[in-house]
């Protein structure tokens, strides 16, 4: 049955079903996070794919679904589509042939879904965006908002509006970091599973009319790519060393990071055999791990290994002379003569090798929250950080 209703793939039924599920959650359990995350997710999955490969064979169903998405997202979809196709046109100096074929003729939206950009004498000429469908969809959005205010004005103002603005902010981050250093892909399986291959962004821009299910089968060999999904790519702009230096200047931040890390160490240390010697890699600057382990393991010898002598000099005043300071480069391929090795989040080297071949009997690895390995404990949601325990 789906083959007679859906134009491109029966997998689009999953997107349609999830959009209705999101609508049901909005009606029954509205909240600011739900609105924000739902708007961002819907914009980059359901609405985005509907722009390029409209789901239905029927013109009437495409128009009806466009109205539904307008009400769901609070954004007239014809405007959303027009803006998005301009984005493609500006990046490619004109709308890709496949985009025109799939996005316009197959859309089946007679009035409002039109060619967003046309080429004229080598220049981009914009069509008017005030169409019958834009007016109708805007009316639907305003009607839904008015009904929400009439039903519960406080909920609308305190939950929906902040969530709506936050969702637009997430969409801005997504679009900005997808292109700030050139059109960039992300090939992580989790993001592409949750976002229906949206991470194949360079591939999508080369073939904007290609169905989302086929993008992984045609990866670009030399496409710029990032280890982060676009919305988290700002992390690459952060310098962990500069953040460490901010901690050095704030007693309040020092207390916070000590408390957050100590609870993670306390959760994992009891699972280990007696520890007599600890090596902390890159523990210069603010030596939180050394301070915590000196307190939790008073009988153990604790040493900090750092390749930068200036970092050891900065850390020294915090340690009262009872921690060994070693100026050397840590080599993860060489076994470390310690009972426990602690690896920092800012470790420069092959972190995966450490997980595969631990350099000591026990290794505690500071890592991002979404990278669990072995046994682990959360450091802080605010820091997006966890502590993983690896043994051999």
C-alpha cells in the first residue's frame, strides 16, 4: 500500500509516523525541551527530506502534509522551502538540475512550492515568496498559536515560546557549522541513524535530489568531514587548554571541577585492586586528578607526566611538594610501570589504542559523555564528560 501512496520509498513512512508521534507528544506533554529539540530534529529530518523528495504521489496529500508541518513546526513550509533552496542555489551558483527535477516537478504543490531560484543571464533571480500557500500556511500557524494561547496562555508563553526560540537557535547552529569551513559531512552511525543520514551533507549538496536512504552508498572520498554532528561542532572551536586556564583563575570553578570529578573517581576506584603507584598524563595546569587521588589514595605514590614544563610549573603550587612531577612525553604504546594510569580529555594521541591496549593494569580515561567504554561514571552533564575504566 505504501508504494501506491509514497513516491520514493516506503522508508518515508517512518518519517511521517515520527512527525505524528511528535505532534502527539506536543499535545499531551508539552515542555520547553520537547519543543526545542523537536523543532530542530523535525527541521533537519522530516521537513528537510520533504523539501527535496516530497513524500506523496498525490498533490493533495503533499499540500495537506505541508500544512501539517507548518502547524507542527510553527513555520510556513513554503517559506522554509524557499529559503532552503536559495541556500542550495547560493552554494552551487544555481539550483542543481536534480533539485529542480525532484524538488519542483515531483512536489506536486501547484501554487506555493515553486522554483526558489532561477538563473537569468548568469545571475540569481528570486521569485516572490508571497504565494497562496504561504498565506494559507501562515494562517494555519497563527490559528494554532491563537488556539494554544486560548487554551493555556501561561504554558504557551513559559514553555512553547522559549522552546520555539531555542529550537530556531539549534537550527542556526546546525546550518552555520554545516558550512562555516565548507560543506562538511559527519559519518557517525548514531547521528545518521537518528537523523536519517543527515550527516552525509557534502554528498547531499552534490546530489540534492538523491533520496536520503541512498546517500551512504555514494560517499565522497575527499569530502570535508568532522567527528562531531554539526550542532556540536562548536566544540572544535573550544581550546581545552584555554578552558583549563579559566579554571586557574577562578576558585569557584576549581571547587566545581574538583567536586564533579571526585564523585566519578569515588565510583570507580573501589572496583580496582590495591593501588600503590599512579601516573597522571598531562596533569599540569590545574591538577584536579592529582589533588583528588592524593586524597582518595593517601598511601599511593602519585606522579604527573606532562610534555610541557610550563604546565608542571603552574601545577606545582597546588601540590605542596608531595606529588612527583615528570617532564616527558607519554607514549601509549609503551607499558607504564604503574598500577593506575589516568588519561586526560585533552590527550594528544591515539585514544582508541589506549582502549584496545591499556598501557597499565588499570586505566581511567577522561572522555566525552557519549563515548562510554568499559565501566564508567558520569563526571558532569554540564561538562559533557565521563570517566571510563579500562583494565587488562
